[in-house]
């Protein structure tokens, strides 16, 4: 059986960089953001659920979901965000389980779930350990603004839509602070892998 390490953190804290490191080390990464994206393609399960509930006005002319319009709604309306999560999280979880079953022969599998705690996946007994990649709030805000070309207020709204970093750190088995270079982050991740293998 694999050791499943759930990888989470805050928006723009460096999860994608960590994913690249794990992939380079031949460790499979299941990306729940990618699963969510795939399920929102026209005709797929989340697409159908969103269309049925929110209506065709949230579709583009080519029938794809207008992510910008939907995003503007759910980041301002907590009830709409809750409903979107209720519609999509169970579908994402089912697909995640399917993919995990395919990797059972691998020693370690990374499960990248940005909303691991928010979606309730931590209650599903799906991972053996949880890694949170964290940043001081000021640094996180700056990186998010630069990465997504957001205003200060837009970035703060997105950060507030997630569980506070301090809370995530308290719930994690492993915490890595990503305040340095990519190389420094990679070194910390390499040390963590050694620790997991030794304890396993």
C-alpha cells in the first residue's frame, strides 16, 4: 500500500512548485485542481451540476463555464460558494479515490488538494499524512497579487475564502515555510521524503 501525503496550503504559497519537485523525483501527484477542471468540461458531471443550478448565463458561447463570472459570484456570496462546493466536492472526491486506487503499488503518492480541510476531505480518512506549505500573510498577499494580477482587495477576498493559514498549520502533520528560494523549498521537501521513508 502507498503512503498518501496530502499536500495543501494557502493560495499562492508554493504548492505547484512542490508538485514539480515530486514529479521530478518520480512520485505520482494527483492534482485535485486538475480533476475539478476536467469535471467542469462541457458534458462532465460538475459542468452539468453547475449549469442546472446556476443557469446557462454562467456558460460561454462555446458552452464552457464562464469561470470569471462564476468566480466573481462565489467570492462575493458565501452562500453561492457553499452551494458550488456542495455540488462539486463529492464528484471530485470520487474521482480522487479512483486515481488513488491506480497508484496502490507506488511507495508514496502526493494528493494535492488546495481545499483539503475546507472541503472536508480531512474527515474522509484518505491520507496518511498532511503537509501544509505556508507563508507569512504579507508575503502570500504580495505573491497572489503578482501571480493573478489582482488588486489588494481582490487578493484579500480570495485569501479570506480559505481557512486561515494558522489553522491549517495546527491541523497538519508536517509544515514547511516557503519563504526562501525554490532550491530551499526543494531541500526541505527532500528532507521530508527521507523522514517519511524512515518512519514508514
